[in-house]
């Protein structure tokens, strides 16, 4: 997702799942947690909920991921009918960035709401600002069970031993291919399992039809660092190892981006001018990697038979490694204790086994609970099973892409430069590492 800058033409149906670096990283632990102090620490301070009763009214700030307003409204109505708690739905923006900006602005200018949708790349800045609270103690006080959340998805919001959201509109990238183009090129009806096979298949497709590109990468503003993490990880590289930025300029990462650059230079791949899912729907490219949140839109709008498959493996990975993406539900730290308790009940209800299956069927996002029954979804849309099965291959995103404020954008600009010019990958990554090191010092370490 992924999630995020989304083109207006696909905002209602497409969610993406919503970006590291020198020879040595910052002087912090490279374990599961980094340094947190000052305003960030206040977000995780404990609140005594003893004797507190849940409020009877709260507000929910959302961008309706995947065009989900009707689905959200129905679930909210069910919640009110069961609990007596009124939830006011607030359209806080057209995408994740707008919601995040409005939420942060409201910290000083007015009502901040109680529950807010934050993406994989916007929740951590809210944590640094002290705008959201740890959900663990609130959910425990509200007697809500978290044991059945998909662990990788839930742990995307884990920092310094506390979770700051629960998974909601979650996605991973999957591999899409045009079955008609495969047939015309003499290929079997199966997604490539390795990047070498992607290359071989793309070359055959290009040879069979000069009007169709074999494979398409996303441009700078469509989160290339998200989908291309699969390629980098497959080569044994990383954007970062927690807050250690050295892997960005490693031989493995450079080799992965050199492969990508060569694919464009050699003509079997290109870079989309906009959303690559739209190029795929239009039939101008035969293969692409895009969000599971795009699945319903692609299946509904493509005029050819669509195939889906797992992400490809690389030279250092026996299976394709899958980055998580999308958005979660966070609780505002400025919300009163009684509203926080009501918010905990609400976010648990919105993401319970029944409702996450309903939300998945309506939008194409992943079920976030292990006990969700997806049989009806699979019966109507068997392609969606591939996306869910890929959860076994997921890996939490590298800190520099998902957590470092401004990191995703800086990394995306570097990827765009490598893919669309003859820029040397090693030199380009070395240059961006210095700027990212500065971003870390100013935006994270100082807080």
C-alpha cells in the first residue's frame, strides 16, 4: 500500500497500501526498538482506567480506504446498536497524507478526534509528536483481545515494546499478469517465481507485441520503495536495518537496483507515468507489482483475463519476501480516558474476525485477524486467496522507508533517478544516504 498519495481517478477503489545512509548508522540500538524521549515518550505514558466508564460518543477520523464509506458506516451502525456508543464519522482527508496533516494541525488548532486512520508511513511521525497513545493498555483496560491479530501486521505498529495502532486497511503487493499477453507470447498460465523469470517472460512478451511492455515499475509518487523492497530483499539487500543505514549502500542493494536499471535500459521494463495499476488495466503493460488493495479494481475494470501470483524470489531468497503496507487505527493521546476506552472497544470491533472479512470483501484489503472466515470471499474471488496466503511471507518494512519522516520521499526520488537516467546506482545511493542521515538526526534522534 501500502497507502498515501493516490491519483484522483482511482481514489475510490484503489488503496496502496501509502519512504535510508552511510557506512555506519546512527549511534542507537539496532534491535527491535530505537530511542524515544521527550514528546514521544508522553504518548506511551500510562493512564489509570480504574473506575472509568466508556464514553457514549466518540469521533472517527478516516479517509474511507478503498472507497469504504458505506462499509465503514454499516460497521459503525452495528457497533452503536450493540454498545450504545455513538461514533461520528469524520472525512478527514482524501488520502492518508491529508488525514495525517489534518490530525497534526488539529493538535494545536482544535478537536483532534478520538480514533484516526494512519498509514504505515504516517503513524510514526504522530508517535514522535506525542499525538497518539499506546493501544496496549487501553485495549487491556477495555477487555479487548489482541491475540488473533496477524502478528506481522500488528507488529508494524510496535516501537519500544508498545503498539501504537491496530491493523485495519492492510495490504501487501502482489504480482499481476495479463493472461492474454502470456498466451500470445507462448507462456504458461503461471506467475514467474523469480526475478530472472520475470526478465525472461518480459522479453518474450516484448518480442511478441511491440505495443506491450513486459513489466512496469511505479514512478516516484507511487511508492517504489514499497513494492521494490521485494526485489532488494531478494538480492539480500535492505533499505536499512532498523536505524542502521549501512545496508542501503551495500553491494546487495546496489546489485538489485542495477538489475532494475538494466531492465529499463534493455527495454523489457519501463517506469509508469502514473499509477502502474492503471497501465496494467489499460493493457499497455503485461506485468506489474501493485497493492492487494488494487485487486478488486483491476478485476472489475480489466478487459482481459487477469492472473495473480506471489512476489518473485531473488538470488538470495528461496521465496519472494513480501513487504506489508496499508493503514491502522490509532487512538489520540489528547482524547479523554473515557473516550479512549470507548475508542478501544470501537477499534477492536472494527477489526474483529467478522468485520475484517466484510471489509476485505468490500475493498480488497487483507483480513487482519487469523480467525477471519474468508470462504465466501474466496468463492467469489479466488484470486484474493493468493494475497492472503502471502501473509506467511511478509516482513516488516525497513525503518527508513516506513518510519523516518521524509525517508520514503527521499528514497523514492533516488529510485526514480536510477530507473530513468544513467545515474550510477552506487553513487546515487551514497548521496541519498547522507541526506537521510541528516533526516534521522533532526527528525528522530533529537526527539
